[in-house]
C-alpha cells in the first residue's frame, strides 16, 4: 500500500508547468506519480515525454483521448484531429514516443493508504472521452461506474480540466484539474492522495512560461495558444457550458 501518490492530469505538452509541479517537495517525495492522460498534445510534446520518461518507474502512465488521437493520426488511422495543435504535435513525436503512447493502459489501480483501492483513468473507467462533471446527476455516475469492482471505493479522472472532489454512490471521485490547460484560474492543478485528498495548485510565472513556450515551440500559432491557455482565458463557466450537454443531462428523465 502506497502512502502518497501525486496525480498529474492533462499536461498537454506544456513543459514549464510540468517542471513547476515536479519541483514541488510533495511530488518529489511521493511514492508514485500517476499521469491520468492527455500528456503530450500541446506545444512541447517531445520535451514533456522525455522529461517524464527520465523519472523511471515512479511514473504510472495512463492514456487519454488526446494521446490516442496523436497515435492514430501518425499511424494513418485517422485524417484529422479536432484540436488544432494536435496534428502538429503528432508530427513532432519520435518512434519511441509513439511506441510508448501505444503501450499505455486506459486505467490503472493502486492501493493508497486511507483511500483503499483507487482506480485511475482519463475520462471515465470505461471510455476516454465521456464527460462527467462535479454536478452530473447521480444516475449518470451510476452509469459510468457500471462494471467496477465493489472494492474500488475511489476513482480519479481528468479530461475536463476542472478540479473537484465529490461522493457518488458512496465512491469518492477526484478530478485533479489540468497541469497545462487550466480552465477557470491560472496555475498548474494537481492532486495529492493519501491518507486523504488534497487539491493543489502550483503557481508559476505565467508570462515567463508563455515566453519560454513561444520561443521553444515551432507551432505556427504558438503565441496565441500560450496566451490563451496559460492565462486560463477560458473560465470555468465557459467550460461547464461547453461540457454540460455531453454528460447526458439534457436527456435525463
């Protein structure tokens, strides 16, 4: 059983945000660092993957929908990706990066002190693109948790880039938020597990980070991209408005 686990989600290829979180004492001291997907679809994809692989077996990798899409694009299994930066990011990846992304599981379980058996996934345990939100109805949570073993009492998911903790049918649900593309407020958002749950924010010099990303990345629209996402121009209200119709609430009885 692990004492402390740091959860980093939705890094989206933003190296300075990742570096700031990895420098946190509690992340450096954690027994494991779990990445809950959407690791590399962003402006510095190779740098992010190389840094994370250098950390060795402390890192637990989980695939997100964006990671899958990059791999499918490079393997000729799809012609387009909805995210404008993703095709560019896919083209930057080396073969060893593609092999790594292709090997990642959709979920992973760890036993964590105080939380028991914890299931880590990207969006939901059964799908890497499903949407569940802090205010999703209980019937929706019951639906996406169908098939989970009864001993899984904690579920950690990412995908929507907004941190929350809530109970749903007796299970504790945690979303750590996003490292590289935060919605609602600036900073790199992550979670520390064991024996409880702490939602953390690592603040860093956003202007300096945006300049670093802009100088380092060859993505054609990088200046606009860095300004929009590192400054969290999308509010939590914007994100909820965009995501909410996708959690099935409009079709609820």
